[in-house]
C-alpha cells in the first residue's frame, strides 16, 4: 500500500477535497493530524471512521471523498 502524493501544500482556512481510492482487497484508513492523533489510532479500537473528515475508512476496492479544512497553518502527518 502506498500514497502517490507524498507532500501537499494548501492554504489554511480553505476547504480541500480529497478523493481516496483503495485498490486493495482489504479496507484501509486515511488519517491526517498531529502525532497525538496518530498515536490514538495506533492504540485505539475504532473499527471504522466516517464522522471526522480527516479520519476516513476506505473499504476494499472502493473510493471515498472527504473535505478537510486546515484552520491552523502547520505541518500535518497523513498515513
């Protein structure tokens, strides 16, 4: 599994639409946030993500679209 986009620059306060395509036969998560957000997902028990735009489950062989607005300038990690 991999992302084709490794770095992305967007303006703070501007909505950005992400289209996430999963070509694998298993579900994957797409998580954007700070280290604390990612640590929560490494140790959490959330089986599915669909209520927070920056935390999305993409089922096997499907595509999901989400809109994220980064209100604060800074560096965000995505996995």
